[in-house]
């Protein structure tokens, strides 16, 4: 039974002509599937409706070839209606409302597919390194844009959407570009004063209400603060003024901060509810409902926000990915069962690289249609196996949990006293405390399962495994960081090893602090190198971070935190040498080389930290293969023991093993495929 304090979260709320059945609102978010994999995308949204989210919104939906993001959905014309109707049908099947975020990205896109010239309030280059320029819109362009938006709204209604967005957020849309003094240098009635710069947004709201307002709600998504101070829209200035000017014109305000890397900050840089200080004023200026986000996972925090009058809806993107059934669990008084978002943004990386998104906490994400995986349901056991899992890291814990849910008798053996493996070690690094949720949620679920037994301080060898009588053995013994510096840049060991003290991330996470000055060689390019530089700098060591890439922690561009990581290191006085590789070691330090020219120079150092590749810990696997014990029906490796990767990959591997009972490659893809091009013929 849920606490009475949470009842407020399940009150219905009116949004213009439609009513949401509760206050849980999945705000628009990208997913890497879009129109290229529309059925998996639709099934993912439908799963959230089944899980209790009252409003389910799409990702960015382009309205015209002059706004052409190749990986997102679109509503250019009638051809785009059928696959979007498939999604709204899945959402409506569970009593939820479907929302579509209509977008024209203005100068933020190069239109590589359509080859149309980008449009903007004022002429300017397309951001980034693409050699394209957006031209300034004339009055006919503005009239055309309004017509395209209206047509898209009508198509959205035909597709079954209940909410049709006017989007002015994230510095990714024409209305926001017109609002911005940085982007809008016009001298006509659409430029200059704030009233003039608001004009287009007002017209779009009025156009959309006129087109579909009788049957569809018309929300506005807007960034009320760009975190740029006086040079941008800010909550204490024009952000507040825009809301006041348009207070009751839309049916709902969906408010956040801009740009995307501010709106979706990782837990490393922002805590739950970090946007409240920026958006909390909006409700005081309007009678219309307000939705905001903040990576909320605590039902007490959610209920307090509604009671305080700051928000009417609890908005979520990432928490709805980590647990599509979060609302239902709160409704049923099972808050302890919520699979809480850890704020790592691995979900964002999927969209950034153009692949179906994945989630560290929820291994079923994007597999709802492809593999038929449900985040809460799993088939009952269909063999008589007793299962032994060796290693209680992320892969082992997830395999034990999911197999226990299936009804198998499971033994989970861990060599150390502590459970969680790399999750426990890495969650102690600066800013990664929420990552421990990967361990804690699984241990909480396993604690409810009498058929799963955990054995701590139980180092297993081949003989010990044979004595368990397990017929199915999964080894999740993890991986270790290489001590020889081999990785992406160096195929073999770095010359000079042994002449200078050299350490790995495992050493630092175990508490070793090398003597300084320290040279840290980051050839991993994800979070570890930058984090260890922080650790060493806080310990008082002079640190020089070198990396063959042109940026520190380059992969974190895909998790929206690269700029913050590099800024923090520079502020901590870490010396950064990019496009630089470690050539060799000697007793006095390191020789480094330009990654392009090979030109060398010497850096004095007392020690070096090598953040390069990892090696699987598969010694036990090889011993068992050699023993060829007939009592073991199947022996598999899972997680980092099979191939080192992300924590998300390890959790997924453990889950996949629990469903399939093996990890062998199939002769063909073991998931359903969707050929959109053939389907359209």
C-alpha cells in the first residue's frame, strides 16, 4: 500500500482539451531509433505507457526538409503518418496520452540528406565543423515556416497525437533562435525588442491552437535559462519575461534549461532536482500546468514539488528509461523496487552515435520489440539446471537476479567480502556515488529471492566448482587494467617499463597514490582517465594528462559531459597535452610524441599512470575448459570476463545470459529486424 503522501501524484490533470490520468510525464527524448527503426521505437514508448506514465512524448520530430536531422522522426507529409500512428496506438492501448515535439532546427542542422539551405533569423554558419551557412529568413520564409508547422500539427492530429508541441528549447529550434539576442540581429518586427523576438513563438502557438486546439493540447517546451548569464536567456531576465508575456496562451509549459548538456547533466556534475532553482518561478506566472525535469527518482521529492506549487507534472526522460514502470511501482507502494537512474548518460550516447539507446540500469531498453524483452516480466525456468555464477560484479548480479526471477536455483560466489565488483570500486570515484545503485538495486531484489544464495569470500577454482554440482556455470570474473600500456595506440608494451614506477586504474582505485609529478596516459578516452587525474590532483600531485585524441575523455562528448570534464581539470591546474602519445619510459620520466608528426620531447616525472586497455580475467574459464567436466552442461563467460566494456554492457550481458542460458554467437541475428525501405514499397 502506498503512503498517503504520494496520492497527490496520481491525481488526474487537465491539459487543454485532454486529461492526463496522473502526474507522471515522459518529456520528449531522443532514443537512437527514430524513423529508421520505428517499430522498436513505438514499442519502447508503449512500454512506458504500460508502466504508468500518463503522458508519453516523442523525440524531436522534424517538420520540413529544411530541418533535416537524419536520425530522428519526421512529419514532412502524409507518408510519415503510419509509423507514428503505430506508436500512438501502443500508447493509447494503456490509457496514456501521446505527445509529439514538432521541431524546426534552424541553423543547427546542415540538412545533409535533403540538401536544402538551412534557415535562421540572421545569416550565420552552421555550428561545428561542417562547411555550411544558414541564410537569413525573409518574410516569405517566415510565412512558409508557419505553414509547415501548421501542416505538421494537422498531420500529428491525424496520427493520433493528443498533445502537439511548439518547441522553443535547447537552442535547437527556430523559435528559440528568434528569441535569442545572440542569434537574432534582425531590425524588422521579428527582431530588436523582446516583444518583437517573441512574436514568432506567439504566432506559432496561435497557429497550432487554431489548427488542432479543439482536440489536441498545445504545450510549449522552452528553455527559461541558458546558463550563459546576461548574454543569453536567463531565469531572472528574459526567461521570466517570455513566460509572463505568454502566460496562459499554451495549454502547458514544459520548462527546462539550455543547452542539452545543461538540461541533461550527468550525476557527476549535478544532483537530483538541479533545475528547480532555474524553473521554479514559472508556476507563479501562469494558470496552466507546468512540467519540469531533474532526474527525479524519489517519490517523496516528487510529491513535495507538487504540494509546494512548483510543478504540476513530474517530467522525466532518463528515469523513465531506467525504469519504465516507475509510476506503477509508486502507485503500488513499491518505491524500493524502482530501478533508479544513475545519471551516467549512456542512454544519450546511443542517440549520439545513431544506434538504439541502451541503459546501464535497464538492459531491456530498446529490446522490447527486437527481442521481446519486458522490463518486469521474464519467462519461467524451462530447464532443470542448477546455476553457479562466479563473480558478483554488474554482470554476475544481474544474471543472478534475472535467473532468480525465472525460478532457477542460483549460487552466486564472490571471492571478496564486498559485492558489486567494478561498480563498487568506481562508485567511490569523484561524482560517481549514484553508480552504486547498479549494485544496490540488484542486491535488494535478490534479497527477496530464497532461491538465490550469495557466498562471500568464496574464491572458486575448478575443483570447488565441480563440488557444487551446478550444471550451468557462468563466469563473471571481470577484467583488470593492463599494466603494460598496450591499448588503442600501442599494440604492444610501452618501451622502458620497469625503469619508472607505473600504475593502473586498479592501483589508484585500491588506494595507491603515486609519487609526483605524475604523467597520466589516457588511451581509454572515456571517464576513467579524467577522473583519476582529479583524484591525483586532489591528493596534491602535479599531474600531466596526455592523450592521443584532440580532447580529454573524448567519448564523453556522447554523454554530454566532455566540456565540463576538461574545464574542471584545467581549473584544477592539470596540465593537458592532447594529440600526444607516450613513446617510452626511463628512470627520469617519460618521452612523449606528437600523435601526428612523431616529434618527441621529454617530461620529467616520478611515476606514470597507464589508462589504456583491459585484460579479461579468464584463467578459471580456461582451467574449466581444460578439465572438460561432464557434470557441467554449459560453461559460459559473461560481462568483462568475456570482453571488457561499459557497465551497461556488463549488465546487458548478464541479463541476456539469464534469458538464453548461453552467450554463443547465433548464425543469424537473434533479434527481429525491420527493413523500413522494403516495407514502404
